[in-house]
């Protein structure tokens, strides 16, 4: 009888531990940002391994828009790729070519869904330089 009660208690505690693990919030880099947040990614080119700031891509929740900003003089375009989390295909939004210009893309994303995006700079004769992916909830 004593062994049976002990086995039930250990099994119950193990189950409670699993529930506790499932309900623990993820670290900031592990999952989507809270609904309503703005997400910004800086985009860099790399010359001889050194980063050179080229601009940024940003999602603003309040107006459901992506902003693409090009800081450097006319040259290669900044663009972003985005997709709904779990989707195998990405959409691309092309940014400005001119120095100091911002392009705005007004989207109608599905509210409450998780998306991911990254910023890139188009390079001639080389693979494009891209940031890591950032997640957000529309």
C-alpha cells in the first residue's frame, strides 16, 4: 500500500512539473513579441568583416505597416522578407534606393497571428547580407 501511494505522488509531482514547464514564459529571443509591439531590425553591410550600418526595417503594430529606411548614399536596396510563422514561403517588400529615404508598405496582416521577418541589403555579385529573423504578433 505504501509503495502505491508513493508511486502516485511521484507521478503527480512529475505531471505538475511538466505543466509548470509548459506555462513558463519564453525568453525574449525565443518567441514572438507581445501583441501590439513595434519591432525594428538594423541592416548592415560587411566590408572586410566589419559591419557598416545601411538602414533598418521596422514593423509598427498600430498602423499595421512595414517601414524600410535606407541611410547610405544611393546604392543597393534594402528589402525585407516576411512570412506567417510556419509558412514555407516568404513575401518580399523592396525598400528605397535613395539616401535617407523611407518606403512604407501598408499591409493587412491577420490580427493575433505570429509572423517573422528579416532585413536584407541587396549586394551586387555577392550573396545578400541579411539579419536574423525577428518574430512579432500582429
